[in-house]
C-alpha cells in the first residue's frame, strides 16, 4: 500500500511530464508503439514513399478503370491489400538478414513467420478483390450491351395475328365406308395389304 507521501510525490512528478506539445512531437510519439504497420489504419506509413505509392495506384487505375462507386470501393481494397503485401515482403527480407548471417537479431528471426503470414493473407485479399472487380465489370458491361441492343432481356415482340390458310382438323379422321362385293356376298377388306382375290 502506497503511503500518502508517495502518492503526493507521484502527483508532483506527473505534472512535470506532459508529453509532447508540438505537432511534430505529437506525430512522432503517435507511432511509438508501432511495430510493423501491417494492421495500421493509415495505409501509407511515414517511412514509405508517397510518390511510389501514387504511381502504383495510377498504373492500377489505368489498367482497371473502375466506373461505379462499388467498383471503386473494390478497387481501393485491391490497392490496400497489394500495398500491405508489399510492406510485409520488404520487412520479411529485412528479417531474414538474421538467418543469412547478416546484421540482425533474434527478433528478426521471430518476425519471419509473422511477415510470411501477413504477406500471404494480404495477397489472398488482393486476388479476392481482383476477382470481385472482374465480376462487377463483366456484369456492368453485359447490362450496358443489353440496353444498347434493344428491349430488356426476356421480352420478345409477338408477330401480328394471321389466320391459318387451312382450318385445323380437331377430330380424328373417319375410316372409309366398306365396299360391298355382290359376287362374293361379302364386303371388300379395308386393309390394302390383303389382296382382293383372297377376300373373294
């Protein structure tokens, strides 16, 4: 249990330590606990080249050309996942210095598996977003093509009614009347395969 004198001393010391006061100091201290930045909310870290990032985004945008809000959202996810994978790959190469005998420490060796996991997860996210963007653009182009070709899918214009040239027979055909053979005293057979001689 702290004595009253210790509590008073702690309060007095706390008043002397107020932390950074300038904007530069606050921005610097904000990243004091940052280890690798792979889960950081801001996509671009201070140590990364903004021009290189913007060039990569411009090149991808030129290639994919998202045209709708949803396509832009998926495109941003694709950019984010690629950049995170790139960041993890760079840190992975720095962490493997320990394993190759270069400058490094045991923390680098522990980070190897972590960087591999982050890199692979980000690349899976990249390809998932890319496939989703492909589906969205394919659906959009299909809808645009159907709208330019004419009426909506499933609507077929019906031809004007034309009366049939001959009436359609709705009853079964009647068999012909049998022919009476007066010589033989019988009717002739209706089956054409039976010769008349046999019938007589």
